């Protein structure tokens, strides 16, 4: 087994995660092979196994990083909003855009692939990767629940509503044959406004 100093290990691991991210985004989990990842990084399979126990373990790390990135993006976007209504509007616009443009985010949120893959990991693999959720999203739901004019006061219900709304992005696949991209964007924007209005009590 090859030995690496801490700097080498950090570099190779980062390269594996980045190569995995690109390949998983392009080809999906099933069609991406460990050999594809190792060839992209120019290492052997035995070296890969020094960093990850399986392709599933690498995918969990990739999806977890994507989840953390989008949560930070959403937090940054929402922090610039001036009112609670603006916060919800901004969050929905940003979230819908990311789900449409980033295949990994779509698989993470719409397909629920992180949970599916986690369920396939052994106990040892689960301990070897960090999968703890960010608190930013939870804090946001709890804060909205405490606003008097917000229609719902249950943070779990609020999170459920927003998770369900993400599936709206699937409608583009159905409607794009009958609507131009600009027309679909108008439909989505009107939907967002309807949702925002419905979540607040005047």
C-alpha cells in the first residue's frame, strides 16, 4: 500500500471528490465507475480504496458537499432580502434555478439520492463520511414559524412544504414542448408569487 504525507492525502482526496462530482453530474451514479474516477485523477484502484471504501462512500461525500454548498447559497441569498416575504421569494427563485441547472442538486433534493445511498452504506462507511445536516435550513424554518404573519407555525410543516415545492421544477420537462422558455419562466414566477402570498396572512 502506498503511503502519502498529509499534504498528498489532502490533495488526492480533493481531486477524487472533484472528479467524482464532475462524472456523477455528467453520467449519474450508476454509469460512473470507480475506474472512471481513478483514471481522471491518474491513480490506481488500490489507491482509491485508501480514501474511500466504495463508490457509494464517494458519492455521499459529493452529495453532502453539494447540500452544504446550496444551503450556504440559499442563506446568502436570503440574508440580502429585506422582508420575510422577500426571503421566501428569493429562496424559491434560487432553489428552483439550482435544481434546474445542477443535476446533482436535482438528484439530491428531487430524487432523494443521498438518503438512498446512505442506506446502502455499511456502518463503517457511514462513520467514515460526514453526513450531518447543516442547521441553516432548520433555523430559517424555525424563524419563519415564529413570525406572526407567517401562516404556519410548525417548522417541520414548513420544511415539508418547501421540499414539496421543489418538484415544481419537473413541470418544465412536461410544459417545455407547449411553452417557450420565456413563457415557462413567466409561469414559474407567477407561481412563486402565488405561493408567497399564500404563506403570509395580511
